[in-house]
């Protein structure tokens, strides 16, 4: 009959073998059911995947913004082949014979052009108000253009200030009245609006009115 000590030793060995076959579970895993542990594993893996997507690759260099550009003051060097005038520098006789500024003006603003501006200006006034066509002459258009040239190099706070007695321009005041000038500015046209091609259609011209 086996002794008590031998039976106790065999029982201890059996217990040790059973403990080695049982899987080891940590305290954190033991505190949650199996489904919750699976969800935690999926959440952690998805978060790591998102972090990898957010992290930009190290090989790409950041683009420079316009603010990073530094402009330096240097002399412009243009090759002779790009700066040399390749056209005809010989002016026609009717151009080289011009002497006064008014002669150059009439060379650009011909009688036919002034007639066209008068015609289209009156036409536009009729389009706006058929019962009250405006009376505008070629001399009015010449005066209007001349005053616009004066306004380009003599500046005052507002357009009507050229006709003010205190600090207005005497040349402008003696040429045309302020009301007549503003009437021409309201109606002046170089082309018929009815002939204009609508936008986004074939043949539309951005410069049609001039």
C-alpha cells in the first residue's frame, strides 16, 4: 500500500501539469468579456491605421508659399536680339510732317471716328429714352475728349470740382458746362449695343464697345 507521502507528491505533480495547460490571462483582459476585448483590439488597430495615413511621407518636401519668395533688386539685362526694334522705323510723310499736338490728335481721332461717336451716342440716348433724344455735336465730343485729357494730369477730389469757383480749372470751366459734360459722359458710346453678341456665345467680343 503506497504511503501518504507518495500520494501527496503525485497529487502535486498532477496539479502542476494542469496549471501549465491553462492559458494565462492578464488582469485587464480578465476584467472585460471576450467581445469587448475584440472591439478594443479593432479600435486600436484602426486608430493606428489612421495615424499612419495622417503622417505625411518624409520623402516629400513642403511646397513654398508665395510669402516664402524673396524678391531681389537687380538690373534688368535684356539681350540685344530681344530689345532691338524689328519693324519699319521710317514714318510716312503725312506723319513726319505733323508738328502740333492738335495735328497728332486729329490724326488719331479722324472726322469719321468723331461722326461715329456722335451717331452711337445719340442712338444710345434714344435707346434709354425714345421720347427724348439728346442733342450732341462733333464739337461737343471734341471738347469732352479734351477735358478728359486735362483731367488725366490735373487731379481734384471729384469731377465736379473742376467747375468750382474756388479751386476749379478755368480752362475746363470756359470750355463746357458741368451739366453738359456729365450728360455726354452718361450717353457716350462708340458702338450699337443691339449688335453686341451675348456672353458665352460664339463671336463674343470683350472689346466690342470700344
